[in-house]
């Protein structure tokens, strides 16, 4: 299996609910190691840049406004097949469709406030990690 890194964000709703530790536990119990992390209040510009692929989508403004509604926790997760594994732990985008036991099923309230972000491909993971962390701020997990 391939050792990968992926970019994860605990979104403002989950930070406000005080479940950062609960979500980190899911990562740790499933072989994903936090190798970089910071709490951050995103600016509008940072949130727009991060979700630039969705700029033309009808939900873009709501998404950006939600992402800047409070601080987020941004982390790099490292582990075997980290990109897919994190997406599996997160569950479906809409928490109503998320499998039982996933982060979104357990902590998210709606498709708009859905607790976590995770990179959707290895290529995007590299881009997203570089968006938030200089290479010197990401530590080797093993
Ligand atoms: P994320 O990027 O945040 O990890 O979420 P995702 O891959 O599961 O979903 P994506 O398609 O990338 O959409 C990004 C975020 O936009 C909101 N969204 N709303 N109303 C809608 O149909 C809709 N579709 C997407 C969600 O909050 C989603 O997390
Ligand atoms: Mg996405």
C-alpha cells in the first residue's frame, strides 16, 4: 500500500461543537497520523481560493461564507492510502446519505455544515497541502 498525505479541515461547525478531538481520534484509530496542524480563521480570499474549482457552482457563495464563519482546524494526515481512507472516514457529502459511523453521519447537520473537508485525489492533496503549509511545516510520520 502507498504511503500518502492528504489535506483535512475540521470545518467551523465541528470546531464550534468542540469535537476536534473526537474527529482526530477517528484519524488516529484508523492509521492516519497528524503530521501538520493549525487552527486558522480563513479570510474570504483564502476560502475562495481553496474552493476555486467550485466557483461556478450555485452553492459557492454559501460555501465560502460558511467556511469563514469561524475558525477551522487544518491538518495534514499521513498513512497508507490516506486520501481514500480519509474520504471513507468522512462519509458522503450530505450527512443524510453518510454511512453509519462516519464523521459526517455522527457530527454533521447538513450538506452545507458537514464537519470536515478531505482532499478528493492524490493530485489535489498535494495542491491543497501546499496551499496551507510550507514543506518545512509538515513532519515525517514514520
Ligand atoms: P469537501 O470538498 O468540503 O471535502 O466536500 P466534498 O468533497 O464531499 O464535496 P464537494 O463536491 O467538493 O463540495 C464542497 C462542499 O460544497 C458544499 N456542497 N453543497 N448544495 C449542494 O448541492 C452542495 N454540493 C456541495 C458541501 O458543503 C461540500 O462539502
Ligand atoms: Mg471536495
